[in-house]
C-alpha cells in the first residue's frame, strides 16, 4: 500500500508533533506554517491525500479555504484545535471538515484519527454521488413525462406508446432516454414558436 501523503498546516511554533507522529506511521508529510498562504495553490501543487490543520481556532479565511478544498479538490480535511465553542464546531462542520478534534493532539491517536476521517470522507463522497445520481434520475423522469405528454398530444399516442417511442428513438441514437426527452421537448418548443 502506498504511503499516505499528508499536508500539515501548523499555526504553532512548538515541536512538530503531528509531522513526527505521521512520519513514524509511514506517511509522507509536508509541513507548512499557517501564514498568508495560498493554501489552494499549495493543495493543487502537492496533491495530498489529506490536509491536516493544527490551529488555535479556525478563522473565516481558513473556513473559506476548507470550502474551496471541498469544492475544487475533494479532499478530507482534519482540524486539531483548541477552540471548543459550539459556534465554531458548527462552522467547521458546515465548511466540510471530516474531523474536528479539540485538545486531542495525542501522538498515539493521530494516525487513527486521520484514518477515520478519510473513511468518513469517502463515505460522505459516496452519499453525495448517490444523491447526485438520484437527482439526475428524477430530473430525467420529469423530462420523460413531459416528452410523453408532448407525444400523446401531438401524435395521439397512448402513454405506453409514447414511452416506447421515446425509448426506441433513444436506443436508435445510442443516447439516454432523458437526453432523448430533452430533444423532443426542444423540438416541440421550436415548432410552437
């Protein structure tokens, strides 16, 4: 199994506990100090498997960066922090953090926390993909129903005939039935102008 590539962004100038612990577990680690970094550029350049932040408290800039990482790079983000306020916790969860650990920088637990965060992230990604697929199927279903209504009205088909006609047209053109339904709707709108 390939070594886990970890980007650690550390706000503290103390001993590099995260880096040392992760290296002991066989991880490839790059540690940067939290300053005015262009974290998105660094994430794109390094292409890590996970981003780990060690902070006192995540500020608005950090939260925006986490949102950007989730939208553009789709990576698990783990935050070790000292801020345990409910408002902060709600903000980081909303931003898409995979794990938010308060006062938990214990070297024995670091690797397992990151492994759990990665597993949780993968599960969330699978759920997002399933939701996206379901939404697409629902949208296709609506389009098919609308296209069937057009065929029923314009061709005098029964609902069953309209569906089979759509399906045959889609198969003949080697496209999805939802795409064929869009084409029928577009053609109907063109002729009704």
